[in-house]
């Protein structure tokens, strides 16, 4: 237990950054692309995640009266229909998401109009997946649980802790609302952090695709810790321009319109986070510039990300050891 507490998990993630991060970034890309496709924009999605987290908390509280209450994914559809969700003030939603109050209000109106949120009266707004979307919802969640379990599995491997991938996946499904409450909590924290850093969540999702290419390229050629990666202490014969991606590919993965991808990729180039090849017009991470970039603190962002998700992994490991 002590070996797999949050601080040791953070240390293992930093020491094995290249080995672990492909699983993390693929998980994050799948999650954020998924909510973007469902809700049409990431700021609105951020608000829906807050409402969804509250629903799982209300389900989890059923254990206050019944220790044997079933929190599983299989039982989720029955559970969520019997929950009276709490009232939520705009000012609290703004605080949790990091969105300005008026932006949060405008997004909520749009989400209600598009039937992503439901409204009973003036003060009671809630999230509830509809019955006709049940099979689609379950399929999406199963994909997310699989990618999340892979990340936790890889993190444990870095610490020489041998827990089968299938056991992690089974544990999350068995106590779904417990784990999903905590998972959505760390997602809200992660998205809020990057909202503050970048002021544009689409830039985050688009930038993730370029980072994935570079991390995968480096991991195929060597292993490296976080400091070596950010400080550019990597073999000189590696050509990072090979780890490139096009605006078209990013659009296909994320569902963000290609024209928007191009515009925001150019913004990342202007921030000295990406380079653009003059010949191919493809984009790749400005790895040699990350450590000293005055416009963007990459190391701060990655360290905060590791801290946030190690918190969740620690919760999963406590559940597994139980």
C-alpha cells in the first residue's frame, strides 16, 4: 500500500515518463474527443461532466443506507433513474469549471436547448442519459474504462506491481459509480487547469494529438524520464520532425472542423509549442524549445497532470488491494 500511494505513483510516472505517457495521452484523447463529439464543444462538455459527477455522487450515497448497494456499470441504468439530483447554482458551476459566470450560464442554456441537460423548474437542472442512448452510452463507457485500466496497468508496471489488466477493468466496472465519481473529479480538475493555462480547450485537445506523436516516436526508440524529455536531453540522431501530424488527421480523430484545427495549430506555432514543416505543412512538437519557452510552461503542465491522475490511480489501487 505504501509503495503505491500518490507520491510514489507521481515519482514513478516522472521516472518512467516516456514509457507511461503513451497510455495516458491516448486515454485523454479518447475521453476528450468523446465528449466533444457528444456535446459539440469542450466548454459545454466540461459543464456536463460536473452534472454527471454529481449524479454518481448521489448514487454513491445510497451506500449510506445500504452497504450492499450495487454501484456497478450493469446496474447504472436502473440506479440513475431513481436519483433526485441536487440543485446547482451558476456561481458554483463557474467555480468548479473555471468558466466565467456568464459563459457558464450561456452554455447551460445551449445544453438545455440541445437536450444534453434537462430542466424541471427554474432551479432544478440535471443530467440524465436518455433510454434510447443506453447502448451507445454503455459502449462509450466501456471503451473509456478499457483505456483507463490500461493507463493504471502501465503505471503499476513501472512500479513492479503485477496486477492483471482484466482485474483492474473488472474492479472499475463492479464499483462503477464510485470510481467514475473520482474519475470525473480528476477530469474536471485537469480540464480546469488547462482552461486557465490556455484559455481554449480546443487548443488542448488539438495539442494532445501532436504530443501523442512525439511521445510514441520517442518511446519506440528509447526510454526517458520527464526531465530528460522536457530539457531535450535525448539522442541527437533522433529527428523529431518525423513525429508529425496533419490538420486533417487531427480533425478526423477529434471531430473538430479542419479549418478550426488549422487556425488553432497556427496559434500553437505562434506560441512556440509546435513547429510547422515548410515542405509538408505538417506539425510537430517543438521539443528543443519546451524547457525555455517563456510563452508556455510545459513542465508545470505535465507535473500537474501527473499529480492529478496519480491521485486517481491511488484510489483505484486502494480498491484493488481491498
